[in-house]
C-alpha cells in the first residue's frame, strides 16, 4: 500500500474521533473528573475490538491482504512510560487534546 | 438515520468498536500499527539532525500522511453535522479561564508542550499505547496508560480547584 493512502485512514480516524467526542474538551474534563464516563467506555471497547481484530490478523499469518508483513509490534518496556505518561496526562488535562 | 450517524454524537458502544475496526483495517490492509504522536517525531526528523529522530521509526513517511488526514476527517464530520463554526470556544475551559483569551492560550500552549514531550518520553500516546498497545498486552502501554490517567486526573482536578468551576 502506497504511503500516501494512509491519509485516508487518518481521515477516517479523525472522522470517528470527532463523532465520538474524543476531541471534545468537556468529554475529557468529564473523564478526569469522573462526571462523564463516556470516554472510558470508548477506550475500553476500542481496546477489546482492536485486540480481537489484531488477534485475527495474527492468526491469519500476520500478512496484509496483499501479502506484505504486518508491522504491528509490541512496544518494549522503558521507564519513560511512567514519567512521560504523567507529563502527557498533565498536558492532556490542560489542552483537552 | 442521517442524524444518528452524522449529527448526534455516537454512544461509546458504537465509537469504541469503530475505532477498533480502524485499528484492525490499518493492520490488515496497511500493515501498520495505528499511532498518532510518533508523527510529530517524523516532522522533527525532517528539520532536525538530532540522533533521537534519526531512527527508522521516525523516518517512515506514512505517519505524516496519516496525521494530515486527521483534521480533514474532523472537518468532514463537523460539516456533515452542520456544526462547522470556526471559533475560539473551548467548552468548560472558557468558564475556567473566565473569558481570558491569554490564560486560555497559555494553558493550551503549555498543554501542547507537555503532550509533545510526554508522548516522546513515554513512547506513545493514547492511540498507540492505550488502544493498540494494550490490545497487544504490552506492559509499557498498560503502565503508560495508567500514568496518562493519573497525570490527567491530578492536573485537571487541581485546575478546577484553583480556578473554580
């Protein structure tokens, strides 16, 4: 698949995020204040379906529909996950993005 | 029907599976793991000679193509919802900042810096870590997601406590 075609995936993802209130400051504030649990449901369901979908792709030999290798690898452990994660979370709360 | 798809925000049980489907199609058709924040590193790699940005991860052009699509999709969603109204309104942040544009701009700019630095430090953001990473059972992704939540919970509640709201 040519790299420019990924713009279509990006547009699809942007459309779905927008329809899902993932880009809505009030939804993000509600998640962190525990007054609106919508985003917890979105993230949880997205993880479940992604896990199922990626598992099926792996079972199918980890090949794309055109026979290329699927480059979906587990991110290796590193302590930055903790400190960078806390910093990111702070920014997420401030900007809602 | 048009309303349910294009106007009313989707409930979590439609939104979450739709995101999971996109993750699956990205892997099955494109052969790539969906992720957003690494593309900012790719943008840095164009202008920076720093060794940090010269790894293969940042030199894949598809990431930039992907993030170019994000606002286009958002624009289509807003137009179809009949809600396309460019402006500076920002939900509850407007009440928090008491209508001060400077305070709001400062919070958003500072938040952006923290997001950029934090995502590179953590090795991903809520798309690559919290959704794709956890779906693969990666320890770093589970820990990073807990840290995103703890950091966000602490700062947002502090913000509301200090500024009122």
